[in-house]
């Protein structure tokens, strides 16, 4: 049995066994991507939808999803693919060359490159890396939307291949992260390293009664400002999805949290309002 080094879970797997994420498999003693080239979702989206506010605003990006996730958020907005495995969701195989060529052909429509998003794309970082190596000489960009719950020893060399990250910082307490199947310190280290390598924006999905206290948002924003106060923070309102039943936070409360975070950060934006 061998452990998968990619994320905080460090799954110990037998030959041919798949990890918790349903997207990595142990083959020949090495953790490999089960979803390489397997695309479940594809759409040309505005950059602001990722959300990215300070990276090519007004432009679009060809957005691609796969399957699987290494966390277990009970409010997951894309659980149909994030909580699915290879045999539980339709997909089509698209090689890096084909995908990058499709992205290039969409430049006249305002496209700047590829965004890997919707599920947890970092589980398929080999595919992203191969696409990024094709895109960069073409002058096209690589964007990754991720929960950031990945070990730096496994992903550090990959980070500079990405032009822009949006990273979920789901709250600022270890207890909340444990409930969601993640690890706060791992995400903090990932954000810090990603900022040194690429453009970074951060999103916090605000769940009513869970991670919405002014004290928690202040601590989160202060920590982020310690890396750089120019990192944009997106406070996005959570609506009931998947197993969640909390009502959305009131708009006035979200605006007050924006003001709280704005005491530390230059840019705090609201989403899902």
C-alpha cells in the first residue's frame, strides 16, 4: 500500500484503488489522475464568474470541469460532478491539444485561455500542466479555481504554470474546515505560495450561522492582508444546495461583513447578491 501525496488526506491506497476524491488512482505505486482528459462540463464564461475581478476584466475564458473533489462540503454548489466518480457522470475525452486548439479558436469571442473549474481541478493537475505548456506559447492564459487544500511538496513546481488562481478560503477556523473535510493550515500555505507564483483572488462562501461572524471575517481578512492587502476577497452568499438548509445570509449582513473585511483589504467584493 502506498499513500497519495497530493492533498491533506494522504490516502493510503492499494494497487488499483481510488482515493476519497474519486479522481486519483494508485497504479504501479504512483498516484495518477483518473480523470486525465475526461471533461464533464465546458462553457465560455466571463472572468468575473470565476470569480476574478482584477484579471482581464470584461474578457471571457473557456471553462472546463471534470469529476471528483477531495473535500466534502455539505453545501456544494456543483455536487453533481464534484461528488461523482468516473462511472457516475457522463464525460467526453478531450486531449490537451484539442482543448487548447478549441480555446485558441474562441479568441475572437473574447476568450483569453482555459479555466479549470466546477469540480476540484487540482486533482487533475497533470492535465492542467500539459494544457498550460501548450497555451503559454500561444499567448493564452491558464486559470484554476480550487479549494487550495493541497500539499506544497506535491504541487509547488506546478504553481508557476498557472496565470491566475481563485482559491476558496471557506472560513477561518479549524473546526469549520474539519466539518467540510479539509484542513485550514494546508489552504493557508497554498494561498501564500500561490500568491508568490501567480495572480491570486480568494473567495469565501458565507454560510448563514456558520462562518458569518464579524470576528471570523476580520481574522480572515487580516491574515490575507498580511500576505498582501491587494489580494481581492470575494464574499459570496451561500444558497441552500445539496444537503444544506440554512437560509441565505441577509444582504445587509453581507454588506456589513464587506465593511469589516475592507478595513484590512483594498478590494472586497460581494457575490450571489
